C-alpha cells in the first residue's frame, strides 16, 4: 500500500514518481514533495525522537521552523545530520535515517528517560552529579555526552565545494509570499535592481498553501504568473532556495543559496551551496509569520501539528496527515483549516475552540472547550476534550491541528539589537521602532495577517523605499482577495496541564517554566538558559512565545514586559562549509611563491610555510637521510666557499623624497640622517611603546632615496606603521613610500668566494675598495639588467644581497648557480640560514618577540638620545631598564653532546628549579656544524655581566636538564673580520 | 561595514586594517618636561566611548591611505570619513 | 537549601514543591560595607569569596540587568592555565585549582569538565614558543605535555593531517584544561553568595559615584543612592563607561568578540582544540553543540554583535583544521563586549580614589579567570593589598613599563 494519505491536486507532479528510503524502508513520492510530505503521504507520522526524553515525534510544521522531524540525510561523507524533513526536497534515491535513538525509531531504548522525566526536570543537573568530585568526567559526563547531541557527522571530509559571491542591488526583498511578490512587482516594474530571495524551492509563500483566490486566479496560479513576469524583467534576480541568514551593518545581508541540495549530488563543477553577501540600498522584509501551537497535556505526539501545516500538506502537497483530523484553536484560522480539509474529503473529528462564540459550521462539529490530553504511543489516536460545560469527550483522530495565532517573523528586524513591540490585536510581537537601517517590513511579518493586507503592505513599503532612492513607481491594481480580520482570544496553555510541550525538541514543558519561575529564574534570559527553552535547532520559532506568556502570567507581568530573548543570526542553521567557501585544504590561505620557486622545486627543495610564503627549507641531496645532514652540509659549504639563498620574501620598502632621511630618523631608533649615499645601515625599529618591532637594513641609493628591508613576517605591519608615521604624525614631510617586496627578487650570496662569484655576474667593480662592507648601489648584471647590490651579511661571512626585477629572479638564480659551479656554490634554505644567524648571534623572530627592548637585544646604546624617534620616550620607562633586565646571550652545553633546546629555561647552577628562580630562557637553538655541538641564544637576567657563568638549562616539558655555560652570542667570528674581508 | 573613502568612494571595511582612537595622531612633544607622562597617556589611556568615536583605519588592501572614520560604537553607523593626513595637518602636525 | 541527588529525587517524588528561589530578590539597603558593581561572573565570585573566605558582612552586588548577562553568559566556556609570563601563570593556575574544587565548594554543578585543551603547532617558531610556555607552566606547578603529530592523530583522527595548508607539527596539551557550563558559574556563585547574606540586586543600574574629598562614599543608582564603605567595579566591557563617571580614563578599549555554536551533534570532540595557523578554537558541549570562536572583529564596539567577515574567517579556520564539519550547521552567533587592555592582561587594583576599586581588562580570557579574579578582588577589597597571585595586575604598570604582554602585541588592544 503506497501513499495512503495522498489526496488529489496540489502543486506536486504526480507524473514524476520518486523512490526514497527512510530508515531502510522504501517509499515513493512525487516531484514537488518534501521528505515530510512524502512520508505523511505514505502514512508515516513518526519521524524522530526528542532530545531529552526521546519522545516519539512527527512533523510539527511544514517549514523551516520545524523542531521535530530532523533526519540524517544522505550517507557516507555527504551525511548531513539534523536535516529538516519539512524543507528537504524529495529527489529520486533520497536516503534518510532517523536520529537520536538507541535501537529503532519505534523502540528507542533511551525513551526510558521519559519514564524518569520527573527526575529530569529543568536544571536538575545543576543540583546533582557532584559527588564524588572525580565522577563527573569519569562517570556522569560520559553518560550524558553519549546521550546528548542529535544527528551524527560522518567524520569524513566534506566532498562538496561551496562558493561565495557578492551581489549588489537597490532593493532586497526577503520572502516571496504575497507581500514579497507584490513588492517585487512594484520595484521590478519601476526599474530598480531587485533581488527577491525565498528559502522555499517554490515561490509564493502561503499562497501555495491556501485555497482562496486572488482575482480570477488561485493563489498559487497568481504566484506562478507573478514569478513569470518577474523572471522576464532583466532588473530582477529571483533567488529561490535562498535563505537570507542575517542583517549585518550598512545594508549587507548574508544569504545562502542551496544550489544542489535538491539533487542526489551536485552537478559537475557546481557548488553545493553559495554564500552571497548582498549589498543593498533598501530592504523589504516580507518573511511572513509562523503559526504557534497551544500547550496541552501530551501535545507532542506524532500527528499533532500546526493547523497551517495541515493546510499546507493538504493544499500544496496533496497529503492528508491522517484520515481523521481534529482542530484545537483560539481563532478563526483553525476553522479555515477544518473547512479546507473537509473540502478535500478529510473527516473532521471536531473543531475545538476555546471561544464560546466560535463560528459554527454545517460541515463539521464545533466544540467549545479545550483539548486536555491525548493518547497514542507512536502517533495520535485519541484527543480528550473538556467541554465548556465541564463534561469531557474523546475524539478519535490521527492528526490534530493547533491554531494559537500567528507570530510575525520579526527575527531579521532584531539582528541589529532592535526589539520588537507588542501588538494586542493579534497578540503577538511585531517589528519595533529600531529596524536595521534601510529595512522596512511588509505583510504578515509586519503583523498584517490578511492576504490583501500583505499585497498592499508590500506595495506601500516598496513605494516608500524606492522613493527614497529616487525611483518613480507606477500604480498597479492589486487583485481582490481575502481580507479577513483576525478574531483571536489569546490562549497559551490549558489550565492545569504539566507535561504540555512548549519546546518540543528540547523537551521544555509548561511545568519547567513554572519551576524556573519558582526557583527565581524569571528574566527571559534566565528562563531560556535554565530550561533550554528556545535553544534547539529551531531557536524557539514555535516555542518561545508560549514560554514568555506563561512566565508573564506567573510573574504578574504583561508579555511585552517580560520581553523576548535576543534574535541572532543565522535565521536558520547554516552549513559551516558554505561560510568557509573555497578556503579549505590547500586553499585555506593563498600561497606566495618566490620567483625561483620553480628552480628550487627542480632541485628537490623541501619547502616550509613562512606566513603565506613557501620558502625552501633545505635542499636534500642523494644519500642524505636526515634533514640535519643536508643543513650541516649547506652551512659548511657556505662558510667554506659560497652559498646562495633566496631572500625575496624579506619586506622591501622604497622610501623617496627630500625628507627621506629625516623620516627614517623618526622610524628607526638609531640615526640615519648622516648615512652616506652608497651605504647601508642596520636599523632597529621600535614600536611607540619602546619595544622592538622589527629590524632590517636601509640602504641609501641617493640623497633622496632609501631602500628599507624588513623581516618576512613583518613586511606588512612595518609598512603600515611607516605609512602611519608619514600620514598621521609627519604629514608635511616630503617623503613617499611604496612596498616593493613583490617587485624585486633578492638573493643572499654568502661565503669567502661570494665576491669572486658575483664578479662574474655584476657589471661593476665590486672589489673590497670599490664596494666595501655595508656598501650599496644601483648597478647592472649580466651585461645590462638593472639590479641592486648590498654588501650586507646575515651569516657573518663575506656576503652580498643582490636584487633584480622579479621577472628575472629565476634567470638570476640559474645564472648564479652556473657562475658558481667552479666554487661549488651551494644553495641553502631557511634552516641553514637560521643556523648561520644563530652562530653569528643575530636576533630574528624568536628574539624580536614583541616583548624585548633594544636593551634586551644588546642594542641599548643604539637608541639615540640625540633625537626623538618612535618609541624612544617610552623605552626609557624604569621597568624596561632595571639592573637585571634580560640581555641576549649565547648558551653552550658543557657536555658537547647535550642539547640546548629553544624554549628551555635558565636556572642558577646551584639554585632551585622553579618559576620563582627563573633566570631566562633560550630563544633559538641549532646544531652548529662549525663548532660541532648544539648552541643557543637566549635571554638572561643581567646577561651581559654573566659571561662564563655555569647554569642549568631545563625543559621539564621535553625532559631536558643540562649544564650550560653563558657565552657571547657571537659564536663565530666575534670580531667580524670575515664580513669585511 | 562600508567605509566611504574620500577618494575612492564606498569600500568594504574588510579591505581595511583598524588601529583605533584617532587621538594617536596627537603624538606628544618629546622635548616637553612632562613628556614621560604625556607619552604614557598617549600610548595607553583611551576614552573608549560608547557612542561616536573618531578612529584610524588603514586602507591596506586599497590605496594605503590612513583614514579618520567617525563611527558610532553602539550602532556602527559611520557619519564622517576624512583623510588622516588632512586631519593631522588640521591639528597642527607638519614635519 | 543544599542541592544533592537525594534532594532531586525527593522533590521529584513530591511534585517539586520544595524548590526555593536560587537567590533572593532583596530591596537595596541604604548602606553596605562593600558594594560590587556588576553581577557577572567576576562580580558574583567576588561577593561570594568576600563573604565566604574573607568573612565580610553587608555586601551587595548591583546589576543593571539580570545576573550572568554579560560575558559569563556568552563565552566559549574554556578553562585553562596555559600562560607564559610570571605575572599571569600563577594567577591562572590558582584559578584552575579553584575551578577544580568549585562545585563542591559552592554546591552547584557547573559541569566543570577537564577534558583537556590542545594548542596545535604549525611552525618551528611556534614550537619554540610553546616549549617555553609549557616549561613556564610546569615550573609554576601546572601541567603541560608536548604531543607529537602521531599522538594528536590518534586522539583526534578527523583533524586535517593530510591536506593541510599549514600542517600540524605537534601540540601543547594541558589535560587539566577543559570547559565549564558557563551560566551555571554565575548562578552557582550567586546562590552561594546569597546564602551567605549577600544582597544581589538586579535591575539596578549604577549611574554615578558619590565622591567627596577624594573618597568614594557610595553609588547613585536607578534605584536611588546607596552608600558604601568600599565600592568594587567588575563590569568588563562596560568598564570605560562606568569609570568615566569617576572621571577616569582606562588603559583599555571595548571590542566585540563573536562566538558560535553549531546544532547538536553526537560526540566528536573530546576536548578543546585551538588552531595555531589561523584563529579558531572549538570544543563540544555536553548538549552536543560545537562551540567555537576566533578573532575579534577588530574595531571598538559596544554593540554585542559582529559582522560577516569574521564569521567567514572563523569558519575558514574551522574547515582548515576540521574538514568534517562542513556539513554541520552553525546554529547561532553572538557577540560580547571585551574589555581589551593595553597589554592583554587584567587589572585588579585600587584606583586613585579612596574606597574605589577596579577589576577589569580581561580581554577575552575573563571566563577562565572567574574564580581567581573573584578571590583576588575579594582579597584586595578585604585587606587593601593585592593577593599574592595578582600582584602584577596594577594600573601603574603601563607608566612604569611593567607590561604583561603574553602575545607581544604592545599597546594595540585589538591584537591581544
């Protein structure tokens, strides 16, 4: 027997039959169905289990506000937990499984919790599980954790891709129901750039679910015709399957388009979803309203749903939730449901209306009274009614529609901390005064609950918004349609009920709210947090109002006095994948490659991430089995003959102008005014707080032209800082800055034979006399290619850095290797670079760690007292100049076989080893192939005066405790003779 | 957020790097007798208002201008955007 | 009323009639010995320890809204003591020790769960820094362990160890770190303080201080003047606003930090993970939601909400390290106002005004500090001298050059 509850008509294509499986059982449905409608058509009401008590649950709604009918959709790496069956478009081959159960959905072993519900009342866990103390992590929590959660992740990498994009428009219309469609027609015809977004796969909103006409058309036909007209307008972008998730600052909206979720798998080269950032000048929110349930005893059985959902299933999806349906209502809307279902041949058991003056019907029985309880373990079978005269009746029914009134969808109006206001006529919150700038609200979202009101509201809001933008709108006639007033008697819960559900997913009942009040958790935020009301995946869309109303009654306040919790984005839960977009895996961050990257790859280089750069770390050669072998070889070869290293990643900043020297005098703590043209100087840059920011060199290529280098890591911050100093502090200095990091490829050529090598490439005389230590010049190489040459050294050897325009970097590297063949030139990577700079005692990132001063770095005397430079004043503070201030030292093991690891702490040789006696720490360490043992540099209290002291270097974390000697950080060539050779 | 760049028109705030209080333009005179105290206050104390705030934004992924943006810290509304260089000059800074 | 499993059972069997309000709702008295401004975690903890440990009487906590409504109710619930610097580590270790006995101490199950925290390492320089930090922790008596990539893979098999742009090169673990049910901390302290006679007065906004001859005599509030012998301010992101009423400028800025929670999922993450090559941290709550966060939005804000670029940035970080969460859904995002100090470390100190004390500048590390912050502030208020673990948290450290800058970012609050 298939589709036993399928009716005729509706907006489904019965010509297209689709196969699907739920919990392993095969069913059929049709194109246009949701998973929930197809299951109901097949007589399946039980779709899930609740969070806490594991109560059997079916669909409560027919929309994205669904708390109950959550499934694990798809399988394998595409398994998607907590997916609402009510919004999942049916496709052929769809697989879904119920979740949050132990055993089968029908016999969930964890439903034992329901038997003990009295012990599991709101907040019970705050009061127990405290003894013995160690049992929380070991016993209680594992049990709770294993029971908690809803669906499961596959734990496999998401195989789909997600895109992101930007859209710009004059008017964003959120929601394509009657108000949104009327708004779009108005704006589209006026020529404005319009985006109309709707979360549903079929535009029309409630028009698809109702039976009344718009003019000569049915609601759904009018929606179809309107959508067709809009689709023909080039200035209108229709975005179905697109949920606007949040209203952010300055008219920026986030929206998620579900491009492929209605397909078994995304089509080739298509993303699963797209995150759109919509930049709009004005917004009309036409997000409709959500019907609210009524709380009564056992109102959570499968088959009990919102009255409007019954209508949607019947009218749109051609599904009767059951053959016998009862209605419980406090307003006329419930009667509409009964009339629609009756017209489609569904038996109405009765309409139970809390109002004594409820409208009568000749088609079905209308009872004045309340539903006080229900029966049916896995689905509704009976509803007990207490009549106005005190007598009771039992209604046999498999579905029951609850109609408690409608809540305008104010969610998005509150994303910028606006608060909704109360409207007594419809007993609901409506958008308040402080909307996000540029937003107006129309239709049911604004509290206009009739179709006619939605149409006129949509037109009016759009006309006003477009007028502000200078568009002229044309008057157009709206179709005649339903314009019924709201006849409603506020009614939230049945007197005396206890286990009457408010939040069906989190199992929050009326008595939990009562207990919350009793225990003093009376603020709306306390109520939410103590009971978890509204914290489930539906964020309380159907449950919060009932809780507020009950709290208001208990506290003797009005509902608006109690207020709402804060509405937060996203409007509906949003895949984390789409918020990340393409930035996954290797594409998490862009890769910056130097011009000689290809060459290095050819050499078999091992690369390392340095910020976004990839740098060659070392160049393994045949026979080398450990990285140390490669690095030691590179270091020794460089110090013996010549090595070459790609230093393109260093930041380079061109500084030009008449005041260039004066400017550098401000940004460096040491003096630059008197630097001769053709000379380079080491510069230490301080932050204004007197802490070292970065170091580098500045070469003076002309009277008004310097080239500044920065460390790789600080290229951007230093440039930003220099621009700040230039634009904000010294705006009239004649100086211009440009970052040229990407413009020049730069190579360090180091070692005793470096000059001989470069003499073969550089077109000018670079003898020691012509081009001494710290010289710099514009020159040419290879017979005319412009280049810059600096005689600077990080390794401590005779060394140069040579730069050519980026496009020639690869060629220059190959040329250097070719020219250096006779000297056995050795390419070296960042590891060897690091070893040589530690051997030489140069500070780098580990030493310039944002807390060290010039004094700490042994450069205290560099801070010029003769001038005011950035950081000079605050560097004078007493705390930065204590007698025992940290000073950079060298650390060498007494036993040459011992390690001296970075991050280890220095302790007095004979003192206690604890934090109170900490003397300093090693910052950078390496094995020195030249010395034949490990070395480190580090910071030691009063270090400059402790040379030769024997100390302990301890790293309890890595099990190191060795005896060391404090030495000069200049392990190699302390007099600097090699540099000047 | 969208920042109306005085030269470039509306730009997304994601293109900018934020530094904070525009009083950082008012760097004290290092030769003053109260320089130590002045620099401490300049470097460390902030009005931090709940409301309108003049603040420095750097158009890092753009034209590399420093801007002074007047923005409300309660609502994020922006009422004014100026070139920081112009502001600095108007506050008497030169060389 | 003492809470216990026995009590829960008894009440369940007798219709839950016996539960009393967790705290009273008293009218403010004309004068208190000590007034704490701010009914957040720190303020309530201060009142609790003042009453319990320092035997002070006549204490009130004034809260402008509902207690626990600030950062204690909107954080990512992480506790840890993995700090580097001398000024910090003993304090945070003291705090962690207080967490470890807290539930029994205040008779409230705050679900303190020491399932561990793991800081992932992605570069050699980061490893060096983490070795130094781990050693500093151990030298201060805290626990720390360096894990290899293989050990990490075993514990967290779904971390991206195959195709990572910034490969995992190890991690610094603190097994005693973990998470706490954040709201319960505020409620537990409130209940404990209330039961010791502290008046917790909600919906009472302080509008000014009454200061005469350099002495603070009490506070003006939305419910009238309330006199006090001493006034302690613990209002986190609202610090600058409040202290401006005493004509003070503070070394801090207020910034928005967003936080995020996913839909409930069956257990995936046993402990807390932090990604070291982007800004992302994540744990899984006992309800199953992935609770995660990242960077500040970066601009001064009191709006308690942020913007999309940081949302995207955080989710990118998440996908970079946990590529399996792509199909999990973000349920809710929110923002808190962080009292970002100039060196990233807090202040617990007297002000220059007699009788006026200040606690703030917690940046986004305030939650884990709650017990020690309360304890040390109570110590200061009761004894007029700093608690031994909080001697460095002075106002004058900036003028003296004694900053406690864990991240080395200097006087740029949004980078801490």
